[in-house]
């Protein structure tokens, strides 16, 4: 390695060591019903806010045939028999060096089912006393890897995971989103063995911090609600039921009081899409599902995942708000948005827009669920800065941009925003081609989808490295309080 590269690596390691990190309860979810989106797709996504220096991969897990008795095993002791035939799926796992399990995060399987798991949520002490979390129960680290290989619909995904929670127990409180090209489901694992899920209303959206938000559910409405049989009876028998506006309220019953950081994100998401409703930060109980002021586009969901409450009294870029919890936090390890379109056959699956590192200064790149491989840069192991890694390429650029959001960062943000808009505009033609290919040659369609994802990643990585080089030079010239005549603006062909 050259002296220049050694210097760069050393600087990046130093900067990243000073970056923000957060605790385990650190993700923000979003889901939008198909009648609430601009293009009629179901949209769901999540920011994985585990830390500012936390390498993630993006890979394809091939379909696998298992012998009877072969087991899936997690590090906490959770075990479950593998299905005879496990479906292919994509995932965003931790690198092995993090040594805490798979944490597949999100993916799309060959049956056209997508999920993101999980938004962690706390269970209150009174509930834990009567239905404790199970140390060797299923946990976030295992959920996608257990569920995606087994299910053919989003509804089945909820059912399968619910049955696992009831039989084996859950190690954590968690929130999970499922979707196929017909419907989306929102699920809460509320305690050691209790859970509830509702179908996402087609004309509404939800933004979910690390807190349970389900209110009243009608257990007799089996078309739109699924739950463990004792989800209401158990707390009722112990005098733990909490009502809101005269009705049993799941989140108030099972969860603790909402923290300031969770309250900020619940408010922020609802303000972002429904500003006209003037939702107050001190709202006693936030509704889970809301109607947006306008139809929601995929690029607006990208903006949501970058949102730092700009233009409001809670703008975290203002000195007086330093330390407040933003949706667009520097601690994002990766952010993903999944579109499920009615026109997509199961061989296409869905479209995942993925930003490695924190979304504010990174770029969302599209990849179909029907791919068979990913770019090599998405497979680089290790926990230290590595120029060959997609994660570190984008995280390294973001780290420099965050040093001065006005003079260093704005040019990076503007460049990637236009890049994304160009990709979104081009996607309709790409969709049309792959849908036609599936009709005539499924193998050719899979090859095309795979090449499309790899080529898009290659182009973005090349540009990110060039922007990084230019910004590194700019920071060296103008950082440290020296006069800046004009903010950084990348020049990339």
C-alpha cells in the first residue's frame, strides 16, 4: 500500500472513531400502502442505525435442500429445523467479524416476499414479569434467515413467525414489516410469547421508531388482524391492561413510556408526510397509521431516511439541538427501501433501493429481488476501513462530508440526489425489459437483473471514489477554519 493510502486509511480510522454510535434500540421503519404511493407500489424500509463504523454486506443466499433433522442454529442457542426446501433470498448481513450472528436485516425471496427485520422495541417490566423474554428464543439476528426461506406470501410470513414466537419464545421485543405485491403487514413481537400484526391500510403510511405503536386491534377481523390467542387475555388476567380513549391499547399495555428519541422520530415522520395535520411533539399517543398530505414517492422516502428535522424548531443541525435523535442519524450502517409492484412477477420479486453507510451523504442504488449475485464490493469482510468495500467507500465519503455539512456536505448531497432521480426515471424502462424477459426466458431475466445491479453498483462506486478524492483534497486545503470562498462541488463525468 502506498504512503498516500496509508495516510488516508489512518485518517479515516481516526474520523470514524469519533463518529456517532447508538444503542441496540436504534432503527427507524417506514411502510406506505399502495394507494398512498405515487406509482401504486407498496413501499417499506428501515434505517439500520447500529453505528457509524459498522461494515455490512449484501449477498444472495441460494435455494437449498435440507435433510430431515438439519437445524438452523443462532449464537444465543435458538434452534429450529430447516425446511426441506429453502427458498433463495437476498440479505444484508453483518460481516462475520462482528461475531453476534447473521443480522440479515432485509431481503426478498424467490417467491416475491420481502421483509425488513427488525425495529427493536422495549417491553415494560410488568409484562416481562408475567411473560419473560426467552434467552434462547428467536431474535433479530435470526428472523429474516429463518422466515424468508420458508414463506410464499407476506401473510404467511406473519403466520410463520408468530407460530415460532409462540412455540420457541422471543428473546427481544421487535417490530417487523412484510410485503408482497398485493399487501403489506406490520407485526409487533410484544413479549416472550405474545405478538400481534395488522394489514397495512392501502391508503395510509406509518413511520416507526423503536417503540410499539399498535393500539386497539379487533381480533375477530381475521382478514386484517393476526395475533397470539392470549395477547389481550394475558395482561387482562393480571390487571395490566391500559386503555386509550376507552379501548384496550397494545402499545400502552406492553411497552414502556415513549422516550424522547422515539417521540422525536414518531413526530418527525408524521410531520414530514402530514405537515398540514400539525402533529405536536407532545402528542399523548401517536397513531400508528396516518394519511399523507400528498401521494408519497420513493425519492421522498429516501429523503425521510435522511431527515434531520430541517426547517423546524427541532432541526438537529442547529447547535442548540445537538444530541437530539434524528431519523437521518450518522449512525446508520445501511438504509434500505423496498418497492413491491403489482406488475412484478415473483421471479422479479421486488426492488430494493439500498444506501450503504448513512443515507445523508450516500446514494440509494436499485437491485431486483430476482438477482443471483451481487457486486464483489458488497462481500468484503472485516471491521476496519477497506477501500475495496462498498460500505467503507460510501461511509468514508460521508465521514468527510459530515465535517462541515454546508461547505463539504451539500455538494455531495446534491450530486447523489440528482444521480438517484436519474436512476428512478430510468427504472420504468428497466422494469419493462425485465418483465418481458421473464415471459420468454427466465434465465435470461435473472442474468439481466443481476448484471443491472452489479453495473449500477460499479458506476456508483467509481463515482464515489472520485468524489472522495476530490473532497479529501478540498478538506486538506480548506479545513481547520481556513477561509472557504465557495463550498465543495464535485466534478464527475
